[in-house]
């Protein structure tokens, strides 16, 4: 599965409560601009400056820092700020923070925990279509992976005879003799049931032969 399909939130959240004076307004503009320009290292500095100079502590600022750290490829720091943002009383903001945390976990292949994050994002805001997409995408992928795993476990260990026949079929495929390769594998399967370990290969040959004959 390609985790590039997971959707990220691309916007910054600027609460109106921050804009209490011209200096703060200017600092917010600078931080917003550096983020918009893709200057994520600078965006981190600019948002931290807002936090330090104006003594602002808010879930929205944590969320913005999480985004900046994430796109600066510093996911450990990003995850920490997204976690802080999840406790926001603003359910929409909390939902997006859970979603972003799930994206980071998914990229780390911590799929069960990522799925839980996406589920919590939907609990916080059932209308969060970004989180819904990510939850459904990951849940389907995990289900298919489990099915593939079970199929692999059910496959017998191929005998030496089966391995030889597979090698012969591979050589035929290299010569584009797909029909001959299919016939060889089919006959081998009738002689030795462990050839079924290569059922996926046989199915692929069948599909190719059907296309050629049509």
C-alpha cells in the first residue's frame, strides 16, 4: 500500500484570540507566510517565536507546529505536538490532530495504532472526511494483508519436483511461451499437489493465455 495516499491537512489554524495587537498580527503573518512558502524549518522558528515572545499556549499553535515539523521531516517532534493538540476542546481541531498523528504512525508501519487514531478522529468529528478516507483506506488494506497472510500460511511447501517444474515454467515464460508454461504447470499439479504453492503463478499464466487467445 502506498502511504502517500493518506491525506494530510494543509491549512494552518489561526484563532482570532491571538490577534490582540499589531506586533502579534505581524508575527502571525510571518509564520503563515513561511509555512505557505514551504519554508518549514523557518515556519517552526516563527511559530515557536509566537509561543515564546507572546506567551501563547494553545492547541491551534501546537497543531501548526506539528504540521511544520512534519513537513520538515521531523516526525517525532510533529507527533508530540499533534498529541498535545488532540486535547483541544475544539472537536474539529482535535479530530484533525488525531488524523495527523495517524498519518505519522501509518508511515512508521504502526498500522493498528494508526487505525485507532483515525477512528478517534472520527469520534471527535464524524464529519471529518479526511479521517474517514484514511480509516477506510487503512482498514481495507489491513484486511487484504491478513487474507494474503492466511493464504500464504495455507500453501504447502513445494517439493523438489514442484520447484523443478516452476523453474522450467519460468524459462518458458522468458521465451514468451505462456501457453506451454501453463500446460507444464497444470500437468505438474496433477502429479504433485504441492505444486499448488505456485497457484498465484498459475493463475497469472491463465490470465495471460486468455488474453492472448482473445
